[in-house]
């Protein structure tokens, strides 16, 4: 056991690779790791007396401490110590816990432990001169990666299928966010689709405490199988990448046509060039010559394709439950693009023109978030992150190892990867 622990000290990636290497080669040890987890019992000093208090709504530090027999100068000293040494200046009701320790029932409090999270404890100890020393302790966490697979059944939502597969709600919400620009969970979910999630569970002394990150996700989407892997770059930042190491968090392109000049910005009031009076400009205009292909700003489904007096020929795409985009004044539509067509990011949906209320060829582009027009150039969108060559090489090795691990977990659903 000790040897296993020792090997697992370096960076997260190599730790994972090591743990996987153990999975792959030393099944016996791995199984031992699997069934480990006998909780250590903490032994109290025999005469020590402990009182546990959970912070309730309306509680203040002063009230809690005075209730335990401390005086005002203790309160001030403790408030100072918490702020200066632990960065804590407010208490969170129903979350933070205090443990008050007395040498025996009749003695004053000699130690206070503030527990703001399962992974952190702040110990305040009374010194000889009556002051309070503050010491923050990070709790060692034992992280395991577990693998769950599911299938969409008739009438299911992804959420229901996920819960049935034993995936915690919080992890499902993370998966929704990850796949939000890959698929429309309201409309693109069909019976028979399979999905899988590899995610972290955090343990302390053999007890599960909470869930960590989604490490890998796979979904048989209508537009093809989507796979994403969480990867830590050499600079320490993490992101999600597809099988080939390309940034996987798809987003909307703020400028669908590359390098096109903005000729009219988003505005809640502007003088309309054709109508002559002031009205809102609900999109951004990009100068481009007639016939320039217009790419879809993101993957999605065409929900409207038609003509109206203002927009001329236009296409509207629904990307997910939150975002829609609209492209106006087209000279013509792209072949095969109709209502209901699933489009990929960058796929040509039509061609620049000057139909509708327009003074010359340009693309009028709108982004609609939760039914409200927003400025495409400034709206907050998920970041697209790509890997440089060195990181990509590392990623591809990591992904291969992780896929091997997943293959083992798929055959042995009760196993986990020791991180
Ligand atoms: Zn416009």
C-alpha cells in the first residue's frame, strides 16, 4: 500500500497515468485500493469536552462566542485572527460549523475549530498571554474517478436518464453546460442514444464527501458522437478538448464571417438608414460582398428560413436552450438548409445579399439570449481554448491512457481510478 501511495505523488497528470498504469498492470493492488477505505476513528483526549455548533441564519461571530462564555476582547481577537490569517470575515448560515473545545466541562474554551468546508479547518488556540493563534488546515482528499453509462429511453430527458444511470444531479448540470453548444437537450435527445461520464468523487477518511470535476464525457448526439476530456495544460489551467485535442467547448462566433468589418453596431436606438427614423438595431452589420458564404456561428438547428420586409431572406438557428442566432439580407439560402436542418459550426447556411430593408450588401447578424436580443460582440460566451503543439502532444498521450482506463471501468462498473 505504502508503495502505491509513494508513486502517486507527482503532478496530477502523472499521478493519473500512474494510477491507470496500476489499473492496467496490477489488478490485484487496484482491487485492494478499491476495497480499502476503513474509516480512521479519531481518538479524543479522554477528558476533553467538545461542543459542535452549526451557524444559523442571524448568528454573528460575537453572539456565538459569547454564548460559549468568551468575552468581548476574545471576540475582537478572534475576528481579527480569522480575517488576517484565514481570510474569513463573514459566516455562512447552514454551512459553517464551530467546534468549541474545553479541557474539561468546567473550563473555559481553549480551542475553537471553524469548519467552513469539508476540505478546510481553521484552528484557533488560546495562547498563554490570552491572545488567539490561528492555523488553517487543509484536509487531505482522496479523489477517485468513477464511470457511469446510460441510455435515453422513450420519453426520457437526458436528466432523467442520467439520474437513472446513477449520475449525481450536480454532475449532470456540469455535463449540460459542457455540451450546451454541441446539442439541444430539449430537441436533440432520442431514445437509444448512449452516454457516459467519468467524474471525480472526493473522499475523506474513507467517507465520500462530495463530487469533483467531470473528467470525460461522451454522448451519441444526432450530429455524431461527441467526446470531451478535461485536461490540465502545462501552465496549470484546465479546459475541455475533443479526441484530437481541439478546444471542445464550442461557442458562438461573434463575427460569423472572418475579418468582416463592422459597419453598424448593436444599439438600443439608432437612425435607421432606410426608414430614416430612430429605432433599435438589434444586431451587428458586417460589410461583405454579395455571394460571400455566411457560416453558422455555432452548431444548432435551423428553426426559421424565410423572407420578411425588414430582414429580407433570413435564417434563424437555435443553438441550445439559451442561444439563437439570426442572419439577414441574404441573396440566397445554402442548398439543403431548411427548417429542421441540423448545422455544424462554420457550415454555410446562405450567401450575403441586400434583400429586405438594406442599403447595400452586408450581413445583419443577431444573437438572441433567452429570448432577448443581445450584442453579439460583447455578450458573455463560453471561452474556446486550443492547445499549442507541446500541450497537444501531452493531451494525446493522456487521452490514450484515460481511454484505456475507461475501457476497464466499462467492464468493471464498481472499479474506480485512484487519482
Ligand atoms: Zn443590421
